[in-house]
C-alpha cells in the first residue's frame, strides 16, 4: 500500500493563475502536450490518456438515450456556439481537445420557474469508438430539476460540460461512470451557481481503465450554495482521478465537498485533488472539503491533496481533511463481538462507508445500481482473498 496526503495552505495570492491553475483557453496551443512533470499532470497516466490528448478532425459522440420532460429544450448547436455559451474555457489539454474535436455540440435549457419532479435521465453508450463532445445546460431562474448522466460501454471519450444554474434555482446533477474495463474518459465539468441558488452534484466512478475529470465550481452572486459528493471503487490496473476546484468569487457563499473511495488489487490508483480559492471579495463564506480512502488489499495507491488558497481573513469558516487507511479495527471488533463473521463485518463497514453518499442521490434506480455494484466489488475482494489464503 502506498498513500500520500499533502495539505497545502497558501495565503495572500493575487491571481488565480499558478501551478495549480494554468491559464484557461480554447486554444489547444495554450495547453502543450504534457510530459508528466507538470503539477496538474504528475499523477495522471499519460500513456492511457494519450488518445484524448491528440489533435485531429472532429469526432462523433456517444449514443445517447433518454426522454425530455415537457417544456425542456434540447438541440444540437455548432461547436462555436457551445464555446460562446460556455462558462469558462478549458483548463487542461483534454478539455481543449474535446472542444476542438466536437462536431455538433448539445445545448439544453430548463426554463425559468419550471419544477420537474421526475429525474431527467440520459444514458450515454460507447461502442468502442473515439469520441469528443461539448454540452451546455442552462437551468432558469427558480427552476427545480435533477439531471442524471449515466455512462456505459467502451470509448475513448473527451468531454467539456458546462452547467449554468440561475438565481434561486435548485438543481441536482448526478454523473455515473459505469464504463467497461477498457474505457478511457477525461474531461472538464464547470458549474456556475447563481445568487441564492442551491446545487448538489454526485459523481460515481465505478468502471473504466482510466478516468480523469476536472470538476470546477464558481458563483454568479452572493448566497449560492454547492454540495459536491463523490464515490469511487478502483480495481487493480485502474486509475480514477477527480480534480476538484471551488472558486469562492462572491460573498456569503457556501461549499461542501465530500469524496470517498475504496481500492483493491495490485496497481489500483486513485487521485483526489481538492482546491478551494477564497478571493478577497468572498467575505463571510463557508467551505469544507473532505476525502476518505479505504484500502482493501495490498498493492494500491491513493493520492489525496487538499488545498486552501485564502485571500481574505473575513470568513465564516474554512477547512479540509483527508484520510487513507485500512478497515477500522474497532468497527470490525464491535460487529464481530455480536456474532457477525469477519467477511460480513467488512462488507457492512464498506457499505456504511459509501451509503452516506449514495443515499443523497435521490434517484432510487441509480442508488440501487450503485449499491449492487459495491456488492459485486466486495465479492471480488473476498474471492481474491479466499484464493490467496487457499494457495
């Protein structure tokens, strides 16, 4: 087992541009081919991601299936229009390539005052192709909706997604990376939270060969709140990387980030980078970020790097935490002392570890799917352990 937990607190910075924040740009030339020595790439498996880093002709997208509720608009738009509607330019080469190689982008609009009770669910299926897509979604003022994006199949997929949440809206965004074992997925997700808006994002990564997602949040006015939750289960030979950035660029805003992962098998590698920037204008904000990793077998590596960049001392609260380790012996002892077998006790601990996040999704079908996937992963752990003990 190899772990790294490296807190970093930087004060009195004057600009967002730094080793953690390269200049955003749609120009691919502004994002040179990474070597692995750059701060934003040093944890990433460049060999696996190489198909997402190469320039070329426009590509098609994934096969999407789903139904729109009445009143919600969804249409294809030229890539140039998607760039104009975007909240911010790409912050790394994968997102820049996704924007450059997008053929027809997709624009969705949830109108103001719309209250959509049932989740909007779309399933994107890869059939082994190389794909690039750009998506822009506008949630109108005081709208309420839940949008679920479920990825499956196999693909080499580069993406650039922008979600603009207008004033007073309440939005849940759910992403489920349920890829086949050979899939590669990289991209950028940017969420803009309007004045007094409430946003909750939940990101589950339970498949794929290599996943690298930059998740970014910012505010369009005071009073906005965002909660960002995530789970990941990484098997031997897989790489899952979530790079979080919350830009508190408005006063009286709140953010809470909680990501949890479990790793098993030789070569399983998770990366979580958490970064919160509190600007000079962001008075009386509240923020907290947390990452927890549970290592189930030997041969895994979990890298966890929380950061706080603070430009003002007038804040209501700010903090971060990161933990990486094996099962809690006290929890196991408590369960086993009540007649529960060791394997079942471990199973219950892992379910409890993830359930606190899964139950927040609010979409029963997705919740059950994720719980079933966790159960399958646990069966693999017990199977491999039993085989090793038998040998």
